[in-house]
């Protein structure tokens, strides 16, 4: 499974959700290591010529001070400069004054247009009225003269009213400009203070973000150290099964030489001259290893061959899981005790995550069980912690057993993996040490139909 993930550089989201934070860090570390390896391999295979630097490129030169360094002027700190606070105060005041003047100018223009329209309409009405009266009484000179005098008097009166109206409007605009300038000055002062407060909050968020990044780096570093420590420990104990294929070939060669010299191997996973010919576990495993096809029952194998079963990338049904376990895992004694044909007390077959947590609910810390995974070709180790539960995926898609994303120690059998972690913790940060097996509560358990 890990080999497939590193080859595709992709892990499905539902599978990624099954991993805890430390498992995700280890997985990311392995993917990044594979990316670097591929990049180095590509660079060594197709080196690119170095790009020549152009000598005719234009550049810039910085002005230097008396000390030979780049001359820098910071506003408010040079000799003769005003303090920065005074400069900011003057800029705010100037900005408020200019904005108030612009608003006053716009208000003055609108007021002027209203006054002109008002008195222009009034003059037009009066002129029309005088023209009509003058036309009707043009024969009477005295009356016409009187009307002209009345028209001049009214015109003077209207002009006087226009001037007074203009003065009042100018005074209102001036008062509005002063009031608006004060309001803008106060508003800008509050905005400046609010910006300072927002800047402090941003600095605090930045500090928290950096602290979180440091914590994530520490977790990744601890995960890498745990991976190296587990690998060295596994090599020291002689439980690494990464060369299990070579071991298998060596065993078969030894079996052939043994028959020539009268020596036979007694390994329980492979049939020998002294093993029972009717043993379903060892004979099925031997047929699968030698002929690379699913095992058949002794009755039907003599009549017809079993159809070749191609295992899909992931389990797609309950029946496919049972077939995979019977044809690939039972010959490897998965779920059995190391030294007997009894089913291990920690093996519970096909049960759900909720059922495993219900079985571990009243158990002590360190209690565990192993169940067949329905997401990958492998198993799930459910572990009881002091505050809850943890679930670790065990990859069994190859010819070895190893935790997915936690450590890459490879074990020849599932029992080897369990025994190894009874002495070594699964992760350093969690300190998960396998202690007591969670036994089945019912004596008639069918293990999900795996052993029928």
C-alpha cells in the first residue's frame, strides 16, 4: 500500500482521514523524500547547461553616505525633521481642511445655482407682467412712467433681496465648512487609533501562527526520529521482514537441497515431507506460492481448476475481503497464535470501528484488538488510551506486515508485529505499548465468516 501511494503520489481522502497527525507527518515525510529522489534522478539523467550571465545588463547604483553604506533617510528621524507624530497630525489636519473646502465649494455651487434660478424666474414673471401692462396702457404716458418707476423700484428691491440671500447662504456654507472640518478631524483621529489597534491584533495573530508552525515542525521532527529509532530497533531484534521474498526463495532452495541430503525444514508456513498432506493451511499456502493461483479444496482440485482471482486495488465487497483472507492470509497464519493452531485472543475478524470501541470501552489503558480492515488490504489495530481510542492501519498488501504511516518496520507475520510492539511503543509521542488482549465475550463468535 505504501509503495502504491509513493508511486502515485496520491492518497485518497477517506484513507487519509483514518491517520492521526503523527501518521500524516510520517506519510508526508516519505512522499517528500520520494519527490527529492525523483528530482535528483531526473537531474542526473538530463543535466541542463548553465545559463550565461549577460554582461550588458543595465543596473542601478545606490547612493552611499559618508560611512560608505547605502544612504537611507527615515522621515522624522533625520536632523531638523519634525517628530513623526507632529507630521502625522499636520497631515491629518491638512487632509480634513482640504476635504472640507471641497465639500464647501460644492455646496456653494449648488446654492448659487438655486439662487440664480429662483430670482431669474421671478424677474421673468415680473417682466412679463410689466410688458403686458405697458402694452395695454401705452397710450397713457404718465401711467407708463409710473409703471417704469415701479418696475425700477421692484428691480432694486429684488436685487437687494438677492444680495441678502447670497450673504446668508455664504454664512451658512462657512459654518458648515467649519463644522465638517472638525467632524472629519475627529473621524480621522479615531481611524488612526483603530488602525493602530488592528496592527497590534495582526502582530498577535502572526505570533500565534509562527508558534503553531514551530509546533508542527517539532511534531514532524519527533515523527522522523521515531521512524529512525523503530527501524534501528527492528534491525537489532532481527524482526525486519523487508527481505521476506528472498527468505522465501532461500527456504525453497534449502528445501530442495534438504531432500537431496535427507534434511527437511519444519517451518509451519510451508509444507514439508513431514507436514500433513491434508493440512488446509500449509498445503494451500504451498500451492499459492508455487503455482500463483488461488487455493482449491482437495475434492474439487482434481476435477476442475479454480478460476484465477485478480485482487482489486481496494476491497469492494464483504465477499472479496473473505476471499482475500482465506486465499492469501490464512496460508500465512494471519490471526493465529505463533506456536499453535489456535486463533489469537486479540484477533476479532471482521467487525466495525464502533464495535471495536464498544469492546474496549470498559478495558484498561493498553488493551488492544486486531480487526480486518474494510478500507485497505490489511488490518486495523484498535488501542485503548487513557482518554479514548486510537486506530492504526496495518498494510498487508505485500508479503509483509507494517503500520501504514507510523513506522516502516516490516514483519514476516502478523503475530511478529504484535509481539514486537509489546516491547516497543508504536509512537514515541503517544507511548502506545500493547499490553492486554481484548478477548471475545462470546464463545460462538464466527469472526465475520473468515474461518468457516
